[in-house]
C-alpha cells in the first residue's frame, strides 16, 4: 500500500512494532476527522506487522452495535485461526461475555456491577492473549473505537495495563467528528510509557496532485490539483471521491481540464456527516442554510439550541475533516448534500428563525434578506422594509436579479396599499433590466395609480418610458402630462424631465409635437447644446443634432464628452445608447465601435441582460456600416437570445433590421424572410427603430426582385423622416435606395432626380452616405461619367471603413471599365472587389464579381505567386508612398497629386520612383490592385 504524505506516521508505527517485538508493548492512538486516512494507516500497520511475524488481530466499532456487549471483542478471535488452541480458548471466554445483558448503558461502563464469572472470562481472555504473544508478537487494531461497546472498552482499559511488559502492541483509531471515547480510557493510555498519538492531517495541494497523478496523467493532475484541494480541503476520502467523479465525467478529450464535482463527492460528504456526531450533521445543515462566510458560533448555536462550546467543537471537527472552510461548506454540491435530508418545512423554519435573530441583532439588510426569501411565507411586519433596503443595496452592487427577488417578496408580504404601489414601481423598474416582459404585468396597476394620484412622481417617468417601450404611446404621454400638471418644484424632477424629453425626441419622434415636450416642470424650451450640466441631455442632444442636421464634428465631440462623464446605470443607459448612436450616424465608426464595446463589456460584467442585448444590437448596426454582416448577424442573434423577441417591444426593429440586412447581404434570403415573419408591434413604426426595419425590408425586397414592394418601404421611410424632421441620408438613404428601385423598373430619370436631391442634402463632406449616393448616381447618369463617379465613390467608401459598400463600388467600377473596353483597368478593381466580398461573406456580390471576371477571361491574369509577391512588396511601402501611388493609379498627374497632398512635384516624382522600384513595375497601369485601391482621404 502506498500512502501519500504519511511518512512520519508510518515511521512511528514501525518503531512501535520494533519495541513490541522486543517485549516493550505500546499503545498508539490515530486520531483525525472522517476520511483523514486513519483506516489506511491501520491497514498499513497490519501489513508491517504481518511482514515482521506478528499475529495481527483486528476489530471495528459500529454505531449499530455500540450497545451489544462484546461486539468488538468478538471480532478478535477470527484473526487467530493460525493458533487453533488459542483461538478456541478465546472463543470460550467470549461465550460467557455474550451472555451478559444487552441493555447496558454504553456511556457508564465503569459503574457496571460485573459479576465474578464475567470478570473471570475477561481475565482469561487477557491471559490467553499474553500467552499467545509469547509464541509470536501480537498487534491489536481497533478502528472507530468511538463506536465500541462499553464492555469492550472496559476490557481494553484493563488490558492496557499489562502491555508495557508484553510483546503486544495496541493501535486504535478514533474520529474527532464523532463522540469521543470515555475520558478514563484516554487517561489510562496517557499513563502508558510507550504511548503515542498520531494526527494524520489533510493532504497538502502537492499531496492531492500526487494522488491524482496515480489515476490520470501528470499534466491533468497538475491542472486539477489546486481546485481539487480547494473543494476537498485535502481530505483523502473526499479526494478519492473526486477522482471517481473525474473518471465518470463526460468531459471531452482535449478540452481544458476542469474539475468535475459530482455525485461521488456529494454522497461522500453526506456519508461523512452521518458518520459523525448528530450535532455535527445538524451544524452542517444550519451552515448550509446560512450559506455565508464566517457566521460565528452564536447564530448557529441559537438555531441548534446548543451551547456555543458544542457548536465550536463541531465546527472545528468539520473544518478538520475538510468539509467547511471559514464557516461555510466548501462547495455548492456539499451544501446541497447537507440539505438533502432536511425537509422543506424545516429549511423554511431555519431561515425564518435566522432572519428573526439577525434582525434583533441589527444585522444588515443584505444579510437578513436571503433568509426572508428562504422563509417564503408568514413574514413579520418589518420584513418588507428590510427587503426594500436590501433591493436597493443589490441594485447598487449590480445584482438586479437578487433585487427583483427581494422586491417580489416585499410586495407579497406588504399589507399596505400605498407601500404596495411604490413596491410595484420599484419592482417594474428592476425587472425591466432583466426582461421587459416581466415588468409588463405591473404597468396597468401603475398607470391606474398615477391617474389616481397614488404613484410617486419619481416613478412616473420610468412608467412613461416602459409604456412607450410596449407601444402604449397615449398612456405614456398622459403619464408625463400629469407630472407637469402637478407642477412639482423639485429641481431633480425638473432635470429628469428635461433629460427624458431630449431622449424621447430622438427615439420616439412623434412625441415631439405632443405636450410631453412642453410640461411646466421643464421650465421653458430645451436648453441649447452645452448649456446644461447634465451629461445625459448633452448625449441625447448630440443624437438629435445628427439626425436633424446630418453628421457633425461638434455633435460627435459632444457625444464622446458626455460618455466620458457618464457611468452605466439604470438612469444613464438609454442616454449612453444615444451618444453611441450619434457617433454611428456621424460616420465615427471606430469611435462608436470602441465605446460600444466598452459599454457592452460593462453590461456583461454587471450581468444585466437587457443592457447586454441592446448594446449587442447596437454593435451589430455599427458592424453593418463597417461591412461585416456575418459578425453583425451573430451579435444580433445573441441579443435576441439574451432577451426574447416578444420582450423587445417597439425596439424590436433594431435587432430585426440588423438580422434582415445581414442575411440579405450574405445571400441567406430564406433566413431574411423568417426574420421578417417575426410579429412586431404597430407602434414600432413610430420609432427610429421602425425606420431601420423598413429600410432593411426594402433592401430585401429589392435584392429578391420586388422593386415595387421595396419602393413602398422606402416611401414609408421618406414620409416618416420628413414628418419627424430627420430627413438625413446618414440615418436612412431612402432616396438612393428608391433610385435603385426605379432603375430596376426602368425609370432612370426619376432615379437620377432622387440621387441629385440626396447629393444636395449631403454637402461636400466625404461621408459614407455620399459614397453610397455617388455609386447610385453613376448608374443613373451619363455612361461617360460613370468611371469618374464610381472612382470617387470607391475612394470615399473605402475611406469610410465600409468594406462591403466599397466592394460594391469597385465591382461597378470594374464593370464600367470592361464595358468601355478597358479590361486591364477592370481586372484590378474586380479582383479587389472579389477579395472584399469574400472577407465580408457577401455571397451574392461575390458571385456577380466572379461572373464579371469570367467575362474578362484569364488573359493577362497574374499567377498566385506573382500576386503574393506583389502584395508583400506593397506592404513595404511607406504611408506617403502608398498615397502617392494610389492617386497616380487613378490617373492623377504629378501636379494634381502634389496639390492634393500639399507636397512638391519633385517629391511626387521621387516617391513614384521608389514605388516602381520596390514593386517591380515600369508604368502606372501596372500597379497592383492592392495599391490601386489604397485610397487617399
């Protein structure tokens, strides 16, 4: 037998056996918690003794036989079979012992009035053992002596006195988690000159790793050792249980090692607890109910109705056994195991009593609340206020699920109607960030409470936003109007109304013309940009500015400045969304993506599902404008997985539009149709998100050959955007999209007028919307101007960062070059378009480009090796050289390049000379696609 980290104990046992063999018998007590390896040491002692010629006799105490006289003594003769005569003598002596009464008090054996015959039998038994030891040394092993019957303990107590001059060694094992043997036995053992006590401790982390290495490979053992030690406390029995759990786990091979804590561990924990003292099991159950670090001894003692000293003793034993650490069961599986045999009624009663004691002791609300939740029913009058306080603490600590549970319980327990209204409002607001559908059931009651004047004003705006989310616009307007009618002088409420007004004007534009934006509490017209200290107002105003007037550097700067001040919370999240959207529509895609990633990570860290879903959907919208429909689709699907479609209310248009557009651009038209079949609220089309949906659906209709249906959707966008004062192509370029539909119907003139109208709105800035419009203009205008328009469109779109739109412009440019008889110029554009389309996962565009390349044919095509070599050479160009080469490849003269880049003509010539030498070309027309479309801003 190979024992880990037991060298000291084995050496002590060997020494004891050597002394006994020389006629100096001794006593060794192995004391430890359940599962600490006491039995393994006894077995090791027997093996060592047998190898040294000892007669090894063994007995084990049993809880079931603790009142059966001689139950331990009766086990010894069975191991003396090698000495037939001695065995018979021992058996005859024990027959007399067995005739004693079986109802003796096992806890008071020293007061027994033993009759002379029994005394004589025990004496004969001892004498025979001494006689046998004269033939061969004897080892007596008694395991679980704490369960030994009283008569056997009495005999051991008497027999210990003759060991010192005999060749007999006695080794007993006792469990510290169980009732200790009688103190007289320990006192007698301590008097023995050859007495020693062994306390095999739990295994160290290295020891646990060594045990694991005996059952698995060294790398996996090293990876699991620390976790296994943390869960088992180093208890050898629990370690073996965990080894079995790993053996029966279904972990995939090759996966990162992860400790499996399963049924084997749970059963072993429960077995350990049942083998110990009854108070120890009860303490483990109480600790499982309390489930808090270091609860002390006073509260458990009160719940157990035990002395604190007893509780402390049991806690020490449980800790030594590796079952608890810092007053807490080491693993949730251990906690579940401890509670397995505790009835629901008993568990609730413990929670109720714990809450009562903690409340009387002035404990914090967050410490009392879990027990009020565990009690479930029959809560005391003070419970609702404690639960409300705990909910506020949980919200501050980013634990909305716990806060919701507290408010739900408080609502159930509160008998006061006024308090119940406030609780419903708090519950609705808390449940909202988890799932808006959860809070929807309270909206009717809250709306009625507002009309009756029972809802506090601080909850009215929250109610209005929730009503808007669910498309109940008239009720939302009524809610805010009632706030205004009250004329609340509280400055914080007035500030809240101003911030909400700015938010609603950009998200629910139809409310712009309602009384909601002119309530008295708002104190006059909306403040000008930058005039209010509230960063939320600045953030929402930035979005309104972009939607009303188009991309603006000032608005984008305001949005970023606001986000630097704001911290994500229930009173800021919607305004932060506005700020990110302002950056998105201002063509600040990199900044928008960076900020959105930041807020998304924070939402995940705070475990707020709604925020995570909304920021995921927004990030998907940004990705679509960057030409990455595949990633956008994955994020939008994740958003709907986090919060179901029915819970998105009127905002469902956001993720659905992303999914429809992404599926359309990647050629998955069947999926796009499935997304369009998802039911939506009519109120969605009165929001900004309805515009996104109409735009995406129109594009789907256009790509699937239904231009009339597409025109209907784009016309609906036009009507809404004009009515709201948001007629900016940066939001939805409905004119250029409508122009594409008119082109499909053969109405080139109408298409051209729409595109020209859109260009006049855009101005001279090189925005993404301008690039899209120029691309459509090329299709509607004079064919002789097509190459120029498309070249500019490709430059702008690539500079904006939209790879997919740039790929489309390059494909159109390649086609234009081919149709004008310049295949050498067409190929680089088409090759770059093909590469970008593949990167974007845009299958329809990739197929179109492949067909164009096929029409040009393979003549003059570069080999793969040449392309790779050219690409590597382009990578060695400096930034200045790439800018000059790109402009030269587009047909600009040296002087035009110099003027555009603000450098001298001589510098241009020097750059071109170095470019030609590095790439290995002789003329501008030979420049590779990689440089032809490396556009300068």
